[in-house]
C-alpha cells in the first residue's frame, strides 16, 4: 500500500508559482530561468512545462493571482463580503 497522497494539478501549479515569486524577488524576472524555478520548486523543467508554456506564462499567472488577491482585499475593505 502506497503512503503517497495524489498531488493535485492546483497544488503543483501553486508550488511552481510559489517558487517563481521567490526567484523573481531574489533575482529579478530577467535573471530568473525556468531552471531556477525548477530547482526552487523541486520539480523538473519538464514538469513545469506541463503546466506553463514558458516563464512569461508563469508571470502572467502570478499577476492574475495578485489581481484576485487585491480584488478580494478591496471587497473586504469596502464591506462587500
């Protein structure tokens, strides 16, 4: 019997995005490579490519997450939630 829990696509994407934001903050976007993100996330570049086409797509996903967080925060502040 395996003790490994199945990993969801969402949790892998989150793992990649967490690693990417750390790398972008430490090295800057231009100096961060997919190899850097792979090393930080503990995943292979092939695994990253199965979720994101390239570094730009990872960046776009991070911007989307940040936009959602800011929108949620704004709703809370304005009493809409």
